[in-house]
C-alpha cells in the first residue's frame, strides 16, 4: 500500500530553492534541507532523490518561476524601455529574498563542473537573450531606443550587464548604486 505524502512537494521545493539560493550548493547539507523543508529525510529522498537531483529540481522550479514573472512583465503592456527597466530592477534588494540570482550562483558555483547544470544555465540564458532581443527590436521600431545596432548584439550586451548586476547584488551592493548601473545599462540603447 502506497503511503500518503505528509507534505506538499511544490511547497517543499520552494523552500529548497531558498536554502540553495541563500547558502549555495556546496554549503547546503542534507540536514539543512530537511530542517528548512520540513520533510523527513526518507520522504525527501523518495520524492526528490539525492541532493543533486533536488538541486536540479529546485533550479527548474526557480527558472520556471522567473520565466512566469518575465511573461507577466512582458504582458503588462508597458513600453519596451519601462519593461526592460522592470526586468533589470529584479536585482534590487527585497526584504525576505536572498540577494542575487540562484541561476547566476549556479553558473559560477556548479555549472563549471556539472554538465547538467551547465545545460540548464545555457538554456535559460539563451531564452532570456531571445526575450531581450525581441524587446530591443520592439523598442527600436517604436523609437524608444535610439541605437540602431543589431538587436541581437544589443540583447547580448544587456544580458551581460544584467548578469553583472546580479553578481553585484549578491555581493551586497545596495539599491542606489544598482539603480545607477541599471540606468547606465539602459543607456546602451540610446
């Protein structure tokens, strides 16, 4: 007879995201995960597998949430410049949320030696660049972005700057300097 799960897997996974985001992959122990997720160790292994499998699931959960948020921002109907500013401002410190970005943390901590993590990072980075390219193209067509440089090239520049902003946020740079960096990133399109 199958046992009934005593926890909600999606809620537990969201808690795992926070642990990995705050502490990183290497510094997170199974005991840390058990304690924060509120799940018995055996149930966690039965549901998610080992620490690596849980991390991959947490990373997928995180990137799925970020993709949904990006879709919402894009669908909000603001002009391309305001939409891009909203996307970039995701890096700003928010009470109760770890600084930086779990995906960028993964790109620097795990992906260099883990091909599975590297594929996930590249896939998400590529998807983000496509979103940015479309946004740049729309901004150029609407006259909001003066630069007539290739939209793909501009998208890569903006994406690179956005990654740097996330690293700076993780390092503890406060909101005011980050806002200035966001303004200089938007200036790439002028």
